C-alpha cells in the first residue's frame, strides 16, 4: 500500500528516527487525561509535546527531528502533517525555540566551548611536546583550523610555498597563507587566502 511505498522511500536511519518519534509521542499522548490516540492528536497537543522536549533540554534541531518523525507517521496513517495544518504557527514556534536555545552553542561536558580557551591549551601543549614532530604537526593543524574557522580538511590544503610572516591591519604579527576552500573550488579559483594571528 501507500504506507509501504513511503516506508521504502525513506532511508533506514530515518525510519528509526520516525519510529522513536512516534513511540515518544504515543507515550506523551497516553499520559493525557483522558489518553489520546495518535490519530486523534491535535495540533495544540503536538506543540505541547515539542515544548515538553524543549523543557528536557533537547536542542531545536533534535526537536525538529522528532517533529519530522511524527509527521512521517501521520502521513503513513493517511493524515496531513502537522506542519501543513498550521504552517505559520509552526514556523513561529520553531523560531522561538531556536532563540531560546541556539543550536550553535557547543558544550564540552558542562563547560561552554570557548575557542580562545582551547587555543591557549593547544599552544601550551605545543610548548611541552616540542620534541614530537607528529604531535606538533597535528596540534598545529588543529590550532590553525580553530583560529581560522576552517572546514574539516581545509587545513591540510595549505600550500607551504605561500606561508609567510606579515602584519595584521592592527600591526600585530601574523602568518598568511593560501589554501583550498569550498568557495574557491565552487568559483573555480585555485586558492583562497587567510591568516592566523596565534602561530
């Protein structure tokens, strides 16, 4: 039937996400007084469910995945996705969640991720492991990626012949270099340029 066609068109990992989302939503609905069946759930109950996920400190991107999973199951059941029932309200709700808990906030354990603090740790480690070439190389590449906000793999494309000392506009010492970026590749340009002030 249609449900099977939809199921076959969705990757296995996506099916797992949809299954977990429905299971969690079903638990939420069963705890209502009186309990509510999945097919009878209203849009307001759906938003209440997403708000409960937010109160459990889930990131907006994770909550959006749960919402997507619930809607996949609604379509499989012959129902309209919640997202299409109230598109304006849905978009406003998700924007509100993103403002309350920005998804770009990163954490290492319970400590907020601070690039500047990480750079200091890397520089200290370089100073204490100066005899190990492999460690120095790997830490330098990671340090370069953090300082210059590079994508994964871009630090490895730095052209050694372009590395030179220079001064920033504020006259601080820095190192400039050319390397391959996603933007330069898309524009069919050989390389892009950048600088690092901490090496």
